[in-house]
């Protein structure tokens, strides 16, 4: 056993002893309560369900093929409870470190994405001053592609624009890189940017050996997102091996691969697919580095995982706990030592679940995701600003995102207990189920020759497509609810100013700065000496003034692999486009889809269905013409005709419909010949034909496809083609 392991075990024993000495809880008798049996509990549930089937209501099926049970028991989880393992030991299921967050809390890595290098430098310093503990730099698309800003279309679209050594110097100026880690996702290859960073540090007297964090590439992730790269994967792996060897020797606490799962999660993948394909990607990088001369310990230490945190609270805790022992098993199989078998997990909320409408609900989503990530034991976390789907954050949204982490750490005390989910019958069961399913899917991909071969075949794309189709179907039918979008829309919402980037102005400013810096620079000779297998030559060219695109060109290009892309989505996007179409139509035509509610009888008689129908229709931002109810069908028909509505929804009760519908529906068609007539609720089988003959065109109820219903109304009105 290593000295580090012995020290860790001693620390753990001290913590346990201290906890035992401080535990002095009074004995509480529970004799007055009679423990219910499971059957008694189940019978009580059945009575409360009032006829709804217990198996349907109390068991929840997930997109992972796992069913949440209504209750978990020790008797059925006894064998899998972690009785003899502790955090930081064994297969690391219970956490990467013995003390969890007690001595070293998770890293707060709030993203900084200002376009201009000097401005982003100020933001990085501001984040540290206000509580972040990691310099997390977001690059724009051009920089990730190693493209000169002068040739880019959208300078600053997702983050900071870096082209020259001067840009990198401005970005890093005054940063305490010996105290705080630096996180940068560099795109398909880390070589050009890493060379500029090392050159900038050396030029300004920085100690490269103290640099830590990640300046990481994910070429397979980039390939999956874009479909084609600027060079072959073999070529990139050669570059990455040279970068990794330099890092091992000169800055051993810097990782050079950032294996990101968001290409899969944003495509709609379930958690099993996300982890399996990400793990297979990491294994491909391991093999590539081993083939190029790194040891397994060196290769494993080069990899950081960036995992997306989804919306299912317990599933996210369990998947984070599940991935650790799987990675440990993989590294062990490669012959890696105990010290490198732990996985380094960085996480962020999955953008897939964020919304444009009612964006403040993203704060609630983010809080749940952050909580589950901490309970699952991540090493670092970047919390998205609530307005991320709309624009770059501002001081307010960034502060809220950052403070959510600080509050959970300082005020909620989530630095302890260590492994808070450990021993939970539900979480331990879910963890086991996820491990087994991830391992099976991982093996399926490896059986196809690895992730690259599987992507070329289209296997992951097809698997994810099946899941996203199911997700969209559930969302369109509102079985899956998106608060503020397909359920409970805020009709008084004032849209946030998107503060669109002026890309032309950004390019103009950046071009002037780049050309001014490059006056008198001559890196031609150094660029000629660039050797893909000798990273020092790349650093030398960067130090002589070569731009990021110069370095990319000197490193060379090659024939790229091609795969079918996994297109990023957000779950709410279809409903958002639907509502945006209505709002645009209203602004341009001063008109809207008008729906008249034919509420029949007193308020208690029609209110439930009128309220449901109103909320259903407001999802599309339609104008709903409500009322307090009509005593007669003639009164309802007259009011409907005067409204000029595009559709009418009859709202009352099942008991009154047999009398109301045959009398009212024909009159509605008379006064509004072009209107569609809906019935709120459903019709018993024996009355379907009667209602249809009376003039009921369709129904609005909990089983209706909300998206299709509203889209049909828009088409009829001319809102959309």
C-alpha cells in the first residue's frame, strides 16, 4: 500500500473516531407506532389512487430502461450495500478521495466568455475574487478550430477570441496560475493553444511546472459534432501524444484531454448512452497514447471527464457513482496503478434541459442539478447562468450561478457527510443498475471496434435518435413537463434582451489588434522547423509570434474521418418555436389565434376543464376568450359568434355533455362556419359517433398531443405554412 493510501486510511479512522466521540443522541422509543407491512402500505396507496392502477402510477419508467420502484428495502439491497468500502478506496464508487469535500471542496469553475482577451482577463480575476476557485476560459468557435479571427465569421460567438501570442498574454496577465487551476477546452487538438500558453508563460517569467488544470482536446467529440475534422484522427493523436509527453515532463498537473459527454447529452442521449460512449472515447485516447509511447499511468493522468448533469435527480447521483468503478476497472485492465485508477470528474448542467421562455425556471433546474452533482462527488463544477440559452451572461446571472455553489458549500454545509448517498437503498440499487447497463453498452461499442468505428457505422447516432424521438413524443404530449414552456406558461413574461453579439464589430476590433501586434513579427523560419513529434518546436514558433492558425498550418492537415453528426438540441425548442411564431404573427398582423371557451353551467361545473384548456392553449401564446359560463346553448352560441373566434372549446362535465353537445355543437358551426369545435375531455365509446355527428371535430384532454393540436390551429390561422 502506498504512503498516500496509508495516510488517507489514518485520516479516515481519525474522522470516524471523532464522530463517534461526539455522537450522544438520546434513545427514542417508537413502541407507540405499529410498523405497517408493505401490503398495508400498498393497500393505502390503492385507496388514495381512487381506482388508478397502482403499477402504472407508482412505478416510473426512465429513458434508460430502468424502472423506479415506489419503495426500496434493505432486504433486497443487503448484498450491494457498501459495508466494507470507504470513499477514496477500492474501486472509488464512494468517491475519489478519503475525506470527500471535508479538506478539499469541489472546485468552482464558473465559465468566462467575454470576447476580447483583456476583458475576459478581468472577468477571470473577478470570478476568483467573488468565490470561484478555477480559471475556466471559454473559447469562441474560431479559436477552438485554430482559425485566425480575421478569417472567422462569428468572432466571439461562444467565448474569448485568441489568435496571437499577445492575445494569450492579455488573457493570462496577472492570473495566479500557481494558486488556481486553469481549465480550457481547446477543441479537436490542444497543440496550437497549448504552445501559445506555454510560450506566453515563459515570456513573462511564469513557472510552467506549477501550471495545473486542463488544456484539453476532444477530437472524437469534435468529429461527432461537426461530422468532419481538419485532419485525420491519427494526425491529431500524434500531436496530442507530443503535447502529453511535454506535459508529463514539464507540467505534470496539466491534463491534455477533456473527454466531454455533452455531444451525446445535448443530442438527447439517455444517461447510459452518454456514459458508455464517453468511456469508449476515453479508451480510444488511452490506446492512441499507449501506441505512441506513453505508459498507462501517464496516459490515464492526461484525461479529464466533462459530464453533463441531467434533470433526473437520483439518476444523476447514481450515474456519477457508477462511472468511477467502471473507469477504475478499465484502467486496472490496462495495467494502471492504484494511484491513477480514480477518475477526474468535471460537470456542468446539461444544456438540453434549459429553456428560453420563463428562463428563471432554469435557476430551479440548475439548483437540482448542482445538488445531485455534489452528492455524486464531482471534483469540479461549472454552473450555467440561467440565461445561457439566450445570451452570454451578465453580472447578475453570473453572480447567481456562482453563489448557488457557494451557498450550498457554506450555508447548506454540503462539504459533508462524505458520500451522502452511500447506503441509500434506492441510490445503491440505481447505481448497480446503471453500472451494469453502461458496461453492457460500452462492450457493445467496443465489440464494433471502438467508438470511432461505431460512429462510422452510425450505431450511437441511431441509438440516441431512438431516445430523442421518445423524449419529444412525451414532451409534445406533455407527459414530460417543461415548466414555463409546455406547462404553466407565463403569459405576462417579458422576454430577456438577447444582447446579440455584433460579430462584424468584433471582427473589426480583433483584426485591428491582430494586425497591430503582428507588425514586425517574422515567424516563418520557426514555422518551417515545426515537428509534430517535437512539441518544443511548436512552442518555439509560438514564441516567435506565429498565430494560432499559423501553428495549425505548420502542424499540417490530412484526410479526415467522416461520420454522421449528432445534432445538439434542447428539449423545449419545438414549443419555443411554436410560441415564437405566434408572437411574430401577432406583432406583424396585430392578430392572434382566438379560442372561445363555451363554458356551460355555473363556475363549479366548468372551471376545472376551462382552466386546463386555458393553460393548454396558452402554451402557444393564443388568445383565450374566457367567461363565467352560460345557462343556455343559445347564449353560448351567440357569444361565440360575436367573438369571431378561430376555434371553440366546449367545457363542462361528462355528466352534462350528452345533453349539451348535440344541442350546442351544430349551433357553433352555424355561427362560426370556419371554426374548429373541440370538446374538453373525452367521450365514452358509445357517444363518440354521436358527438362527431353533432360537430365535434377534436378533443382537448390530458392525452392530447399538445404540440400537434396547437400547430394545427396555427396552420389554419395562417400563422405558419
